[in-house]
């Protein structure tokens, strides 16, 4: 047996070696450049042992194969050449593994991602467990990178060009059965027999060793026409580039680099493909886009380890209840049952509300069953976690009640009193209000320390952010417990101060108002939306207002204006939209038409608002006017302590409203621009358009001191 720090090589009685990777003091395996010498030593020993019949590569971790490369390595790279050297090092090690003249089979259980999948693909065959935790993918694009250890060259040989591009351009992860169907793995078995099956595969004589071990990819007639002919490949690569440009608007360089690498390997030679992969990997590491995306990764990783209040442990949650079976209530119940895996009791005033909540969950799960992502029995098991009632039966043992009823203060206060009457003294009351102060909701509570805000974003099953809003009297343990629950539900929570709009809606309001002001000044609806989408937002402000509901926006505006001042005053003309029944998508009538197949601007809006659309401003000017209102308000929120730090503010905007990730969030973006330049631009806009652009005092002070939001 050979035992290095991370790798153990043990030879079994059947002359099959087990090569076990187990990074000390880590819950998951990650690849580090420091392992290069260890791996080289192990490979030399394998080559020297002529009696070996093959190798099974596996993990010493319980539910993880290899979660990827340690991206901390990239922080020390000061040039593209240094990053390229890291990529070539990985390529060379995996090439040595692939070149072994005895079969190497990867036995995969759990996460096999990024560099982990590149390692597995360098093996001559792969077997994976049927565990729900098993996932295979190359998510590097989400960090603004490409797979740099041979992934762009090996994946197409295993699954075909189309499937490989789909996986790498989206970062999509495959479950075990999907990986088998795609040809990425050779077998799927229960974890209890994973190593045995891998050994049998090694000894079967069916696994071809050496670099050229690939089996032909199974393609249908269309696949063959696209992948096996020069004309077909040209169509394929051209279409992939066209789709990427349409989606990224040129803001993310990594996807096009991935296409170039795959094309080079297929059209020229694998050697040239590997070379280009390393070169482009080095270039991408040094791009500002990758830097910002990696900072987001580090921030979210750090946040996963934090509690609501440092040093205060959360109490145990065994059962949750939701008040209200509407869209939000149904979504909250769904993530509680399916992600937090907690029984959830839904209360609504009528049976129809309960049916709607159950249908919400059923439709989402049934979609997974139809796509064969889930067994019907598993769907039934998850649905059984949700029960309903029109009274408070079954509430006596609930640990947390999440309220998702109408935005009516008196109603919410009565809900608090009902819960105090029907639940335990320790039961937490969490309100999903988007605008009402939590202190006011708790004003009539007997146990105000148990009341807290837990603000989700719609649709709940997709949006990753949750705002946790304690009022002044909320207990620290309630804060930690609510944060812990949000994490179990799959959310990234940020703790924010109890003030009008909290954080996300507060900084969104000036941005939306400015878009409305631009519309009333004659800028066309589609031009406004296009300008912000091209700047990197997922949807434009007018479409967002249609999605959220114009009436919802109209309710929040006056609350913010009353508490925070005139800069939050919504344009009065928008009352005309509500009077006309234009509430947005839900009413099939808003800024856009929803009675036609292809979404188009409803031209009658211009007449209703007495606008003559002309479009005088450049797109960049439009984007900056909206964006700088948001940046200024974000700085003011930090100065007021609405958010705990700049990191939470950045993650909140990216996860809550889709702030362009490649910019890193408002605070990272202001640091990149330079605080002095941000203040100068705000003052220029103030001179042109009014006092609403007056820069936050905190920004002015920071500019004078030459400061930044982050330490660099």
C-alpha cells in the first residue's frame, strides 16, 4: 500500500488497485496544484507494477467524488501565462492517467463536477451510483471560465458535440440516469455494489486502455448529419455562437471560448484543441468578468457557513406552517416540503386556496416525473409532506409559521394574535411582507420577540434570495433559526434592517421610477427594456413591472415615499394604468400585449399616458440613468445599516433582482468604476435631471478619502 497525504493506492487480492482520493480535513474532495507530485508518484508506482490488471479510482468521502478544482489557486495568478501553466499541468497529469496501458475505471458517488469530471473522463470507463446526490457536470462557465484540464476535448468524444456544448455552455449537471443515457458513464448501480461493479468492469476485458479508448458516440440521423460532416459541423458551431451571443449580449467571454476549443479539437486536432484550451483558460482567468463571478462564488460559500447571529445556535425545526395558499404560499410550502424536507401545514380561508397550493407543488413535481428526473413514488412521498386546513387544526406543534397573506397591516396583526393563541409559546411568526415594517406587524403581539420578517421573491421555487428582517425586539435565537430554515429551503439569506422596502425593493424602486420617468419623457418601452437587458439584467424594467404587477409597484411606492422621502415618489401618470385595468401579465394587459403569440408592446399605452415615443437617448445613457439610481441607493442602505456589509448587498441584488453578475453587484461595480467617478456622474445627472440624483453623503465622504467598499 502506498499512502500519500491525499491519495492511497491499495492492491486487492484480484490484482486490481484501489486509488482512493481523500483530502484531509475537508468535507469534499477538491483538486489542488499541490497534488501534482503526489499523483505523479502514484502513477509511477502503477506503471512499475507489471502484475496489476487495472485500477479503480474512487473517493474516500461519503457523498462526494470530486467537487472540482480549488479555485483559490487562481487568486495567486497575476498573468494569463501563470493560469495557462496551471491548465497545462492539469492536462499533463490527466494525460498520464489516460495513457496507462491497464484499464482505469472511475467509481463515482456524489458530486463529480468541474475538474472532478475531467479526472473521471481521463479514466477509461466510468461507473456511478444511483444516489440522488450523484451529479456530473462542467460548471466552469458559471465562474467565467472553461474546463481547463481537458474537458473541452474529452467530453465531445464521450457524449457528442451537441450534448457537450449544451453541458459546458450552461454548466448543466446530469443525474446518474441522464449521464448513462448521454454516454458519459458506462453503468449506474446502487452505491453498495459500486466498487464491486467497477472491479468487474476492469476485469471484464471490455474496457480499452490507453488514450484512444473512446467508443463511437451513438447519434441519430440528424446528429450524424450535424456532427460527422464538415457542413453539418459548420451549421452546428455557427448556431451555437449565434445562440450564445443572443443570450450573453457580449457580456460574458467564456461561452464563445468554449465553442472555439471544441471546434479546434474536432476540426483540427486534439493536440491543438488542448493547446487552445490552456491558452484561453489563462486569458479567461484574468478577465474582470471571471474575477467578479469568482467573488460571488466565494461570497456565497462564506455565507453558507454563517449563522443569523454569530455564536447563537438555531433551535430545531420539525414542522412548519404556511398561512395563505396563493402563489407565494404555495411556493413557500413547496420548498419547505421538497428542499427542507419538513412537514408543512397550509392554512387558507377556503378549499380552493388549498387546492391551488397543492396544485403548485404537484405541477412542479409532475414535470420532473414526466422528464424522468424523479420516480412517481418519490413525488407522492414529497406531496404527502404537505397537508391543508381551513382552521388551525394541526398547528399546536408547529415550530415556525410563515405568513403569506395580503399586504394588509390589520390582517397580518390579527394573524399574529391567532398564532399566539393556537401555537406554542416558542412558535416563530415569520411574515413574507414585501413592504410593511415588521415592528408594526409585531406591535400588538404578546410575544413580539418571536416575530420576524422572512421575505421571499417570486417565483419562490426559482429565486435564490430570502431577506430576513428582525425588528428591534426580535430575539437573536429567532434570527438564527429563521436563517437556518431559509438555508434548508435552498435559499441564500441576508439579514436586513426593518425599514421601508427593506433592501432589495428599496434599491429597486428608484431604478424602476427612473425607467418610468424616461418612458414619460418619450423613450419607447421596448427600447428601455432592451437597454437594460443589453447592460446585463435578465429582463428590462417595464417587463419586470408587468411581471410583478403594476398595482403591486403602485402600493409599495407611496410607502417608500412616506418613510424615505420624495426621491421615491412614483410618477403620478401610472395611476392611469391601474384605472385602465392594466395590472400587467396577470391581467393580460400591461406595457406589453399578452393576447398575441409573440410578446409585443401595447401601443395604446402611449396614447393612455399622452406620450409620443421618440427615443432620443442612447441605450448606454438610459442604462446608466437607471443603474446609477440603484447604485446610489445601495450606498445609502449600507450607510444606514440596512445591510450588514457590502458583500450581503451585492449578493442580495444579484440573487434578488438579477443585477448583472459579471459586474459583481453594486458595491463591487462602484469599486471598479472608482467611487470618485460614481460621485462625479451622479452630480452630472443631478445638474441635468434634478435632486433625486444627489449622491449619498457616504459616497461623497468615501470619494474624498479615496476609499472603496472592499479591501483589495
